[in-house]
C-alpha cells in the first residue's frame, strides 16, 4: 500500500482515532485513580527495570517515526499542490553534522575535565613513571589526531553538502596526500612502539644490584583469593608442588626443601619503600591477573607457570595519604581478569612502609610451618608458641648459613628457639 493510499485510507484513520481515544482515556483513568488514593507511587523499581528503558526507547522511536511521517505528509502535500520543496534536507543534514561535531567535542572536553580527575594518582613505583609518560604521550597524540580528523570529517560534510547549483568535483587521487598520511602515522607509531619496547625491556630485564638485592615475595592466586608467602630469614621462598596440596597445606609447599621451613604467611602485602621487590606469581586454578594499579604492575598468573615482576615502590602509604588528601587511602592488589562469579572479591591491601617498620612487621608474621604440617612432613614438633624465625632453626645447617637477606635484623637470629631433633 503506497503512502498516499495509506494516508487517505479511512479504516486506518478510524483505527488511529480509536487508538488515540483509548490511550488518552486510559491515561486519564490512571491519573484519577492515583489522585483518589493520594499515595505517591514508588517509582524506584520502575527506573531500575530494563523493560522501562526498552519501552522508553520504543516510545522515542515511535515519536521520531511520527515526526518523520508528518514531515513526509507535509512534503507530499506541497508536491501534489505543485509547490517547490518545502524542506532543504541537504542543509538540515549539514547543520546536524555541525551540531553533532560541537556536542561530540564538548563531550570529549567534559570527559577529560570531569573523568580526567578520577584517574589514578601519581605512580608509586620507579617504572610506573615511565608507563605514565608513555600513556600521556599516546593520549596527547591520539587526542590531537582525533580532534583534527573529526573537524575535517564533519566540517567537510557541512561545507560540501549537496546544493542545486553545485556539481561534485571528481578528485580520485593525490600522491602527495597519500604520502603524508602514510609516512607521518608510520613514523609516529614506530616511535610509540619503540618507546613501549624499550620500556618493557627496562622493566623485565633488570641488572641486579648486589648491594640492593630484591625482596622475594610469592603470590598465589586462586578462586577467589590471593595468598602471600614471605621468604623468612633466609630470604629465599621455598619450593612448592601442587601434588603436595592437602587440607592443611593449601599452597602445596614442599617442606622437604629447607628454604620453605622459615617461610611466612601474611594477610597483607607489606613492602619496604625504595627496596626492589621480586614478585613470584603463580595460580592454583584458572588464569587470574595480578594487578596493583598504583604501582602500574600487572601480570597474569597462570596455572603451571611461574611469572616474575620486579619493581621498586617509591611512595609510602602514609605519604600517599597526604598526597591524595585521603586519610583512608589504601594501595590494593586486585584481579583484573574475570575469573569467576566472585572475581570482584579478589582484593588484598598493600602497605608501603619504611625499612624499620617493615623489619618490625615481618618479625611478627606467622610461619607457614605449623605443628600439624610438621607431623605431615615427619619433621620434629616444636613447643608452642613459636616465633617467626624459630622454624629456620629446624635445619641444622641453618645456623651456619649466612642470611642473604641483609635487611633481616641480626637480633632475630638470637631469638631462635633451639629445637631438639
Ligand atoms: Cu581472579
């Protein structure tokens, strides 16, 4: 049925009238009902339902369709009366392009001004500054390109809109322009990629400073938690084997390895400021992503594979509280891979403290090796309570071993409880 026929169709017109009458009566009845009960309706659940927004969208579509049809009717009427075009659609489209450009660019500005303030605070690690630098350079370059290309795109659509007395100019090719828009982005991208490559190398291929050896800390991810293991007085995190996982040996630590004997567990990750930290990252079940946003540290933890990330924290938690003007500020470990239904719960607090505070804290951490585990591994049982460093003495050679971790205070060694084999 052609549109003209549709408009003059009496049945359709009658149906439209009936529909309008029904809709308005219904609305009036509802209004009256509301007034009678005089109870305000709680619209909260309505605004939260998807159906509400779907209906709203359909209503908007209907509104646009009605406006479109009305305009079409107007134009057809003019046409049948032999009058010239009523609406210059080319001009309307051209102007809409300019409006869209203005609104869009304002949106970009708003994003930068409002959401820009919500970005992470200053990087709290050495390499983090380089990552931020790269991020900023990329952002500035892409913003310039974005604004220029969009100005060109939308303004061309406006200035060169269709006009009756203008004929399109056929311009198929220009070698100079082709060269410019090939070579310039190629150079810019090469520089960006090289910057990324060199930064990556400087983060992952470090030359160890013998006077400032990294503190090793093992992090094990599982659905849905992070387990932290400190190396104890010997500075070496002991071996681990999934075959040794039992009800009480949740990480599968191999206590046959003497380096495991003094390992400690902790509820939070505490790091001394200015000291390199070597994270040993593993996973028990699925792939998780170890993410410490404030330090710009992120690496997947993969089952059956050990990954390492070395970095140096540069700002203590207390300093960051002052810098961000937020007394409740906390560094965090989070999981940035959707690893299951409770993925969002994978959080652990991180605290960056001075070396002295760290020494004091680490001495108080509990050893992994409990008496139950000692029985399981046929190791001599010790009298409770046991100090963190005590377990190191189980191995007779431990007393003769010089601790490679120079930061563990010498006095902890004197605190060791003698254990009879
Ligand atoms: Cu996860």
